[in-house]
C-alpha cells in the first residue's frame, strides 16, 4: 500500500533578510498549525511518513465490523543520535484514549496497540495519533511506520461477535442428535465484555454442554464468568475461570415431554470477562435423544 501524502511539508523560503524576517513572523503560526491533528482515513496495511518535532498526526481507521479487533503495530526509524521521542495513542472516534505507548531514540522495537469492538460495533472507528518531540520545532527526527491489522470474530461459528443482550442472543445451530464444536469463540476486556448464546432443545432430548478456556492474553488478573440460564433467565449453573485456573465449565440438562407436545426448550449461555485481558474459548455440545 502506498504511504499517505506527507501533510507536513513547509514552503521553502528564499534566502535574504526579508525572507528571514517573514519566517520569524510566521513561525508562531506554523508552530501552532503543526500541533493540529490531521485526520486521514486509512485501510489495513502499512503506513509511513516523516517524524517532525512538535508535530502531531491523527489517522482515522474504519469503519470497523462488529466485534472486529484492530491491532496497530508501531515502529520508529530514527535519523540521528540526538534525543527524540514518539508517543503513540489509540483513541475512539469521540477522542477517548484507549491505548497509549511511547518510544525514545534509539528504541526501534515494535510495539502493539490493540482493541476489540463489540457487536454494535462500539467503537465503530478509531484514531491512531502520533506525536513527535525532541530537537528543534520542525526538525526531522526520522520516520514512523505502523501496520493496521484487522481480525474478525467467529463466535459460535457465526463469523462475527455474539451479541451482548438476551434479546439478540446468538442461536447455536445445534438441535439434532450429534456432537457440535465451536472452537474460535472470543471476548475481550476492551468493549467486547459479554457473549450471549441461546440453545434450543427438542422435547425428550438431553444436552451435555461444556465451555473450555483455550488461550488467555493480557493481564494475569483476568477472569471469566460462565452462566447457564433457562428461558426465564434463572441461573441453573455458574462458574469462573482465570489464567491460573482455566477450569472447564460444564452442565447437563434434559428437556422432558410437555403437555403441549413439541414445545422446544430454550436455554441461554452467558460469558463475561473482567480485567484487561482477552480469551479464546471453545464450546462443545452433545445432543442425545432421551436422558
């Protein structure tokens, strides 16, 4: 992908006493202008440009699909041995700070800013902000380089994020006898705090249900809560898992024949995460006729 146009080129001023005086008069205006963030819509890929001391850049990334994770991999390329610093900030479209990090010359190691939206999606777009400092105002410190990467979710095999409300709960496609596995479910302590599923069971059928933590990322203090509920939202079983204790959650239910005959049983499964962490988890369902 081609790098975006550099918005920071200053008009060259011809040599001479008059030109120097003009530059001194315009310098405060140029400096104030350099602090204004310039929004440019970016797609997935690599983006590069000049790091100019005391200048601030803001690139808008989006729109974001429901439940999509944005990862921004940031790297500076310094041009001199002098002191230089670059601050990276990831914000939502309203300007709320989500992630922030900084690097100082000669640090060129890549760092990552990551955030996951929910099913709305919220946030629906992001702003990557870059602030360079060190040296004289307007001095070139080097170049910035960052990659924007997007990852979709696949909760319950849906290809997207499971909703956050009982009214919109994701129906798992599992009613007939058999074994069903959904291995790529995901939630994050950013905006994707909840996943809600619903399960339908035919009369005189039983369900063996298990949720298994697969891969934790982020804070070791993260925690996930599992709840299995009936159609009246009454909790039938509740459990918790953490990075230190990735305990599977399981329950067995039987939906008996009722007077109305073929009335299907409805159940809900709620997953909630706490802490600055994310989790890949899998769901396993075994449906049998009878108990």
